[in-house]
C-alpha cells in the first residue's frame, strides 16, 4: 500500500507522531525511512502482544495523514495466504507511547554502536578511567562514553581497587550488551605491560628499542626481552631509565610485581642465559630439534635459577620458547637435584 492517502480520516495523535518523527530524524541525522521502519516494527510487535491476532501483523504509519493501518497475513497449509485489516481504534492510545520508546531505544542503540566502533579503533591502547563499582569480582570502570568491564581473569591477582579511584587499563574488545556501550579491559595481560613500556620508554615509542617477548604471571613476576636497532643504544638501560626511574614507574603501576628486563638475542644460548637472570649461567647447550636448553649453574645459584615454585625457570621458558633443564655445574649431580621447565 502507499504510505500516503491510505486512509481518509486523520488521527491527531499519530499525525503528531509523524511530524515529531520527521523533526527528530532531521535533528539526530537518522534517515527517516530507517526510523519509520523501526517504529512500524515496534508497533506491530506491541499490537501482537496486546491482541494476539492470528497471522503475521504489520503496521503502516501514513506519513501524510498520520493514520495507522494494521493488517494481518495468514498463510494456510496449502501455501495460499489471506491478508486483512485489523481494528486499530483501541490500539491508538498505546501507539504513541510505543513509538516513543522505539525511537528512544533506536537512538540509544545507534549511539552505543557508534561508541563501540570508536572503542574498537583504540583496541590495544591504554585508557584511564575511574573505578565505578565491583560486583561479583568484576570491576566496572567509567571510561567516559563507555564502561570498562574487567573480569577476574584480566585483573592483577591480589591488587585492591576501590570505587572512585583512577585506574589505568588496556582496551581489549567491545562487549555485547544491549543496555550500554561496554568494553573489556585488562591489567593482567602481557599487552598491558607492553603498553606501559611504550608509555614510559620514549625509545620504544620511537622504534629504536623493540619489545621482543613478554612472559608474565600477573601479580608475581614478569620477564621482558628487549633489543635495539642502534648498536650504541643499550635497550635494557633505556627501559630501566636514569637511576631506575622508568623501571620504578612500571613497578608502581603493576602493584610491585617483580619485573626483569633482559636483552634479547638471536643467539639462543645467550638469550636463554639472559632469561634466567638474575641467576648466572655457566654453560648453555641447545638442542634445536627438541627445542631444549640444558643450563649449568653454580650450585649456590641453583635455587635462584629455578625460582620459587619453579617460577624463574618457567618464565624463562615462556620467554625464550625453549624447554629449560637446569643442573648444578658439578660433574656429578646428586639424586634429586636439578629442574626443568617448559613454555
């Protein structure tokens, strides 16, 4: 049917609705046909809920007279269909309110989707927000136009966050929530450490120092391998900063998590030895077929190389990508000594 002149009698309430709809579309920059389709779909759903007619209901809003036409299409088992008009007199009283809610919801959804598109463009970047609330272990953060959602697995274990306090996070991805624009954020992943380094170390931002690998057990310890594109530039020194100021800034943001920064090398022996710091390796033997590194350390540094609960060796293995067997450097190894770690 034509949307103009479909009924001879105009209805004041829907006439007003049509005019208001046109003005609103001009104001917010939404195509009129798009909004009209949204309103008509909402009216059809509301009519179906209110009167439970047989068949599929459609509603047309006459944009010239403002009149409503409600029709139902019934499809028979043989495939034929019958379409007829339904009474709308009792429906007119709720039509304006239904349309208003549909318009507001559509505008809200468009605004939410725009925010989420903007957020998606900043995926992987740092953002500062204010802790809004903590519910069931999930931290909700006010990021301005969007709400950050930080579930337990993205948090730093043991860190105490409090409502009203500022917090730095890395943006991961938009969350699916019909009510508002939400984005998943993190403090517990490797990406957060990487972005912290970029923020604190200008040489990383400039590209003269590169972050080659990060291994992290959030709340406990992180190992970072860095390299430099300039032979005269010490990448570890650049990350530590004058008198350790950059290193301390990173530590303060990680709730005093231990952070080891080591030089990356394409020489596997040298890289594995550096990754096991602060322990000093006397000898590293590499089996490239099995990707296993056998490391000899002084007996007095065996526990340091392995770390508490195997943590140092485990992180070194993750950082280098090698399975690491740590042994005391004496030729004869007492039973029960030595350790191995895999990535």
